[in-house]
């Protein structure tokens, strides 16, 4: 058990940058995202025995992060607070180079996607999970995943269309 | 023939088998519109990856590295349990609290039984722990910060649903730390933890709140901890909403 725990710790260390990135796609704010990762690390270490060493640790961690995020959304809804997408304006800022504007616009577009589409897009297009793995992380059938992915992509295309069209 | 978007997306995502791939590639060769649609999907994929790639080289905050190195502490050392999941205020921690509860409930029950603290301080009602006796009176009338008392109140705060909660430590051989929230004229105890247990690997200062309780408070409290004046006013008003 403690040997498994050490293996998990070591692999989690290597995964940390990706876990933070996934959490950032979900939570949108860096501090919230890191809170999420911290909670997920604590949960993972507590439940290390539940991880099947034959399965992918990243998928397992993505599930834990996603569940923690869903809990957080429910808690926020209950207390009536809502994350305002326009808060991102302060992150985007105005005095940035063209390249950064492009980068920010992708993240802003992502931030505007509905929760489930954003998660699907992040898992498949950014984290590179297969449909099967991503569906397992989200606990949905593959058909549900692919339709969320398709709708997410269409919405992103629509929001980013000038940049996408001129890129090629 | 028309090729559905989802097939092209699956192609770009590498999800197709060889015959399906060949079919898409034939369609791309035959129809520039199909080729353009595929290119757009590829461009979007690249754009997303490009936008999120730089995050991977950001330095990882120390607190995350610390969380990684920390022993699986909340369960093993703090002996934290959540007596009953709150129905209308469910902490984001509730899931692992439930796990913690399942692991340490036995420990706690033994603790309560062997030191007969339960009758002195709390009673069970409908599966919840309710403060009684000296604990109930201290919660109702004792200001936070008084040190020389069997029950020490640490601080008071309001939750997002407007209830008052107070954190407390019961000083005795096996100290108990917990949280009590005012509900329906009673002090319900949603969380209770054994602290300063000398049989543990190290001894935690009995005056400190276990990290799990501190985290619960952080996630549930609305606004700051009550000031001395605010607390005094709430105390005089009988802790009503």
C-alpha cells in the first residue's frame, strides 16, 4: 500500500502541470484551478487504494478534478453566486501583443462554452484522451461525449471564426 | 454524398479505423469543401493546443507540491469525521469526508464511549449530533478566545445560508475539536475530530483545528470571521438569523 502510494506520488508530480491545465480549463481562474488541484491531490492520496495501477493515472485524476469541480459548481449555485464571464476581461487586459490576444481569445472562447462541452473539448482536444477515456472520465456514453464535443467545436469555431479562417 | 461533421471530427481526433479513414480521405480528395472542413477542424485543434500549451511550463505553486508530499493526513492523523452530510450545505469536501467518516467512525465511537464524553457534551438526534450540557451553554454564551475553560470557543462565523457556526475545542485527556451550527434553536455538530491523540504518530497541538475542519470552514463561511463586537451582538440576540 505505501509502496503504491509512493508510486502515485511520483507520477502525480509529473502530471501536475497537466492537472493544473485541465483544472484551469474547468475553473477558468488560476487560483480556483489550483484549489481544485490541491483538493484532488488530497483526495487521490487518501483514496490511493482505489486506483487500479493498470489504468491511466491521468484519467483517474481528471475524474477526481471534474467531480470536485461539479461539487464546487453546485455549492456556488446554492449560495447564489455566479462566475461572471466578464471577469475574464480583467485577465485579458488591453495592453497585450497580437499573439497574446489570439491566445486569450481562445481561452475566452473556451470559458464561454457550457460546462460539459468545455470539459469534453478539454479532455479530447487539449489533453489528448481518446473518446472512450474521456467518456469514462465524464461518466457518460461515448455518443454523449461526441455530441458534446461536436457542439463545443461548433461554438468555438463560431466564436473564433475570423482567426480560424485566416489561419489557412 | 454528404459527410457528417462528427465523422470528420473523429477523423481529426484519430478515432477512425482504417476503412473509415480511407473513406474520409477519398471524400477529401474528391471534394475540396470536405478537405476545407477537415482543415478547419485541424486548425481549431492546433489553436486550442497552442493556447493551452504554455501553461505546462509554468512553475507549479509550492502549496501543490506540499499537498503532494503531505502524508494522507486528514484521515489518519486528524481522525476527522463528518457526523451526517449536511443536506442544504454540502461542502465540496463532503465526498472525502464521507470516506473519512467511514474509516474513523469506529475510532471516534470508541473514543466517545470509553471516555463517556458523549453524555456530557452531546446527544444524538435523528442521526445528528446535538450539543448538550456544558458544550451547549458554552456555545450559547461564552465569547471566543476564553482560554481557561473546559470548552474553548475558537471563533464564530456565518454560513452562506445565514446560520451562525462556532468552532470549539473540548479540553480533556482526548481533546475533541469540532464545529457547531445554530439550527432550529439547537447547536448541531456537523463535524467532530479527535485531536492531540498521543497514540498517533505525532501529537498535534490540541488547541489547533484539524485541517479538514479549517477547510470546511473556509468553503462554507460567508464573509469574515465575526469580530468581537459582532459576536457579542449575535450572542445577545440568541444567535438567531
